[in-house]
C-alpha cells in the first residue's frame, strides 16, 4: 500500500473511531459481490488484506440472506458461497428472507448500532449508506482495496452534533441561572446565621469581616519606644575634678601650716 493511501485510510479510521465510537477489532460486513471479487482477483487471505487496509485487526461477517442469495446464483458462485459460509454470521431479525442489499440496510438501520464496516461492490448500495451517519464503506478495484472517506452528510452530521453539544439551549441556560441564584442566596443566609450566632454568644463579639482593629493608644502602646539614659555613677572615694585640679596646683604637700591630703582637701 502506498504511503499516501495508507495515511488517508488511517485518517478515515480515526474519524469514525473518534466521532462514532468504532473499536478494534473492527467488524466488516461483506456481501456476496465483495467476496466474489476477492476470489476472482486472488485477494487472499481476505482477513489479512482487509486488516492491512484498515491498519488494524478485523473480524469478517456476513448474513443468512447474503448466503442464500449466493447459493441461488448457481455453480459460478459456488466458491464464493463456500468462502462466505466460513465467515461469522451476523444476526438479521427479519422473518422472511430478503435480498442482500435490503438485508444490509436493515442490519445497519439508522445509526449502525453494531459499528459495521460495510464491504460491497454495489454502487447503489454504497450511495444509500453514505446518507447514514456512522457507516464506513470498503470497496475493491482490481487487486486493491479502498476505504471511502466520510461523505459530506456524515461530516455535516458530526459538525452539527458538536455544535449542539457545545451550545446550551435556552432551557438549560435558565436552569443554570436558577441554580446559581439559589446557591448565592443560600450562601448569604449562612453568613447571616453565623453573625447572629456570634452576637448571641457574646454581644461584644463581631464577625471577622466587621471587626475593628484597636489602635495603639487604646492598648496603651506608645508610638515610639523611649529609653531611659543611664547616669554615670560617681564614686564617693574618687576625687572630684575640681579637687583634682587643686591637687595639681599645689605640688608641695608640706608648706607652712597648710596641709593637703592626697585628695586635695585642706585642713
């Protein structure tokens, strides 16, 4: 498989996996025309070829109506009938046998609940299934398998679903406003109850958001810290500066009747 083709197939598989919930192993519903084309063009084994096409493990399915139609086609389709008979039979709930196309449309329904990939060579059937959201289509061209990209209808359906999911309706918007208003009212009531409870315990107490902080003067705290300057202690035995100056003036301790003490006192 070429690189560009493989990238396209992976992109398509990712689209259906993300938007419609397809999961591995993928289920592929094959009709008689597709099985016959695989055998004629020697695209075998079929499960390996389809697994390479989808880049993922797969399981092959068919229906009782498809098998019955192949059986009625005669000997030219006997090998195709035998090959299709080996596939897993998907349940179709209609009582009477239908044609292969009608049976596939009935199994797929309106939204493809079983998440089938439909493999068919019928162009008309593929055109009808393109108008059903969530139905990936596989067809063969000579000895190559192709996965059709999503149709414009399927892309538009996904876009509309995404917009509907992102945007609220008017009813949802009113409901959201009503719930928001109720939550705000309950919060206001709870706050008022808390304030009343505090006042009932002690009238002097107030709620935290209405509490007035006391100033420094009310607490008796001065604006500036005042320090008391310590006074130098004067030793009674130490000489006074004036007395010391007298002592320095008189150098003679024994002059006449005047006598100086060591501290400069006159006797």
